[in-house]
């Protein structure tokens, strides 16, 4: 049995918005702007802006993998994008709601793929050859990374192991 399946990827991508909601439900726009994950870290609004933008990026890369033979994706500078696109000035609620809409569309795309489409290839700048399945897993890991970052920003993160 494979380590993961398309059903597991989809299920995890459906579950992370529930976790984000549990963590963010009482966060005010002011707190989202001021709480950071460290002295030079990102605020919650910057994190959610990044997650919002990268949701579209991940989906677009998969769409490209479905229509092109082994597309090559460029390396992106996340910090430069955050500054250039003024993540800190964005509306926290709009970023959250926008991300949810993008996640729904992304899930709709993935749910409609055939087994063969899940195996189509692209070239990631860091991971090299990746399948649609691996890009889906990368999206899940991206969710978890930023959930952890948000818990640090809110002072909820504590190592227990």
C-alpha cells in the first residue's frame, strides 16, 4: 500500500481549514496585524496573505502539470513577494475568506483528477521532479508549516517532545 493516496491528500486538504478556523476564530484584525512569530517574523495577516497567494500558485502549477509535459517552475522569493505585494497592509478577514474560496476550488480540481493525472510530472525548483500527488502533499505540508507559525505568533506553540 502506498504511503499516501489521493484520498488522503484530499482529506488532509479538507481538514486543514478546520484547524486554521479553530486557531484563528477569535483573532481580531488588530491582533492579526501585531502578533508575529518572532522579532523579525511575519504577522498573522502576512502569513495568511502568503497562504492565500500560494494556494493559487500551487493550484496553477498543478493545472500547468495537467496541460503541459513536465513544466519547469521558477524559484520564488517569499520575503520579496510579501514586501512587494504589501502583505502587512492587507485585510486579514479578506485573506482568510479568500483562502477558503481558493481551497474549495483547488479541492474541486483535485477531486476530478484521474489516477494517471495524479502521476503527471513537473519540475519544482527545490524538489526537482514532482508528481501532482507530491504537489498535493507539499500543499498539506505548507498548511502545517504555517499553522505552526501562527501558533507561535499567538503564543500557543510549545514543544512537548
